[in-house]
C-alpha cells in the first residue's frame, strides 16, 4: 500500500515527506494507522548515525494509532483497536520471561537495524529498499508496520489518542525509571538531572512514589517552572554554581536516589557526588560519545555502599505499564499532556528545531 512518510536521507539533514510503499503484514505483523508520533532524542541519534541504520530510513518510535490490518497469525489485536507502539522484544529469552523485555537478549537486533531479523524491510520506494522496523515500527509516517509483540492495546475513550505515543518510550522511561527501576520508597529524596520529557516524567513518577524531596536540576527556567508545577519541591539552575553543593544544601546527608537523563560525564559525576549512604543512581541519558567513561573513587564507592544502574525504557513491560500510566493519567496523577506540543508531520523539521531550542518539551507529530 502507498503511505506518506518523513524520510531520513542523510545525517544532520532535514527529513523529507515522501510517498513510500509498505508491504502487506507478515504473519505476526500489524499495520497501524498513525494518529500521532512523538519525537525522541533517539530518532536524531539514529538520523545522525550514532545508531548506524542504513539510509534512507523511516525513523519514529513513539507512535499511537488504530490497527488497520493484521497478519494471519496475530491474536493480540484486531482491526479497529486503538494501540500505543513500544519497543520490540523476542518474548522468549530469560529477561523477556522475567517481564523485563527492555533487556531482551535481542533488543539491539529487533530495534536498531532498520530491518526485520532476516534482513528484509517492509518499506520501499519505486522498488528501492528503505529501512523500516525502527523500534519495531518506523512511525514517522501515515502508517507503521509493527510486530504484535510491540503493540499495546489501550482504552483511549475520552482521551486524545494522537498524544499517547510518547508513553511507549520517553514517558515510560522517566516514570518507569523512578517507579520501577529505582522503586523509590515513600519519604525518600531524589535528584533528577535534566528537565526534558524523560526528566519531567521522572518528576511525576517521584510524586506518585510519594518521595518527600524532589529536586530537578535543569538550566532552562521554563522547565524548572514546569517541574515545580508538577510537584518538584526544589529546582536548581546548574549555571548558578556547584550542583553537588546546592543539592547537599537541601539534603545535607546526600540524596537517596539520583536519576540522570543527560548522559554527560560531568553531570553523572555530580550526581554520584550528591548520593548519600547506600544511595542509588540510575542512568538513562545516551552518552555523547561511544567511549564516554566515568572515573570512580572505588574506596568511597564501597565505603558508602553506592550503587549505579543503567536503565533502558524504565524497566517497563509495556503491556502492563502503559495501561497503568493511562489509568494514573485518568486520575490526574500523570499529566503528561502538559509536556506536549503538536505539529503536523509535514512540519517535522520545525518541530525538531523547536524541541532542540527548548521551545517545547515533547513534540508530537500528526500525520
Ligand atoms: C533508547 C535510549 C538509548 C538506548 C536504547 C533505548 N530508548 C529510546 O529512545
Ligand atoms: Zn525514545
């Protein structure tokens, strides 16, 4: 079938809206008409070839929409169902059986290469191959060819389906990072580094966990203000001075939890230095270089029982966690819609620029 897609043709370059052909769904595949798709930093990481997906490609991995067709073996959804698309996973490895599919043994091959595991792509243009299947979806398009493993059926009644897509990546990463990976305990203290969509979803997660002290470290004033409105108890502008000292002025014994979204080595170091005894630091930020490393004073690390954990997708099991987040949203406890600004898909380049300049927190593109 003919679809419209925002195609990536070269690194750092604009997306171009083009006609693309989509193959019929294979046995376990699902065709979804996209109502809206979030723009995540990881899409730009792939566009710029830090994730080396062959170009041209259709990126996009925070889609939501309506099932239009299903492959012969699909039992999970049917045409007409409303779905959020998440990351793909195999469903059979040890971590998938532990309900930790974001640590699936095959996560890289199922999400990054722009192809099915057999190397084929369901997208083409005039007979020329186009990489698809990015995070099991490639949803910067009117339609996505997903796998039944990565479609989550949701009850969207009374909600705007077009803005639910970021629950499948950025928002579940932030909320899940605090609610599941760190599992912050009531009355605890947490510092969240970075007030983008992941960091602000983490603020909402910390409120849900009943953390007593919620500190957001973020240079953009409007994002600090948003954090305060969402329930942060303190905000810190890192341009104002030593961040670790500012955190210890609020929590002299150090924080129970840190949640780092920037990936920058100096921010990770500041977060580690702000941890209290037996503190736990979660890392979700993609580092700027493949060889980014962190020097750690091992004696201090052991003495204070510090812990660091890498986190993918907030340890989410999307089939369970996305409906849970939607239920919290209906109760007014997860107001992620406040972070979203919508743009027509045809204005994707303007959306990228606006999000990059801090003019919006989470852009959602409407095909
Ligand atoms: C990504 C972040 C980088 C590692 C893989 C998962 N999540 C989506 O943006
Ligand atoms: Zn993402």
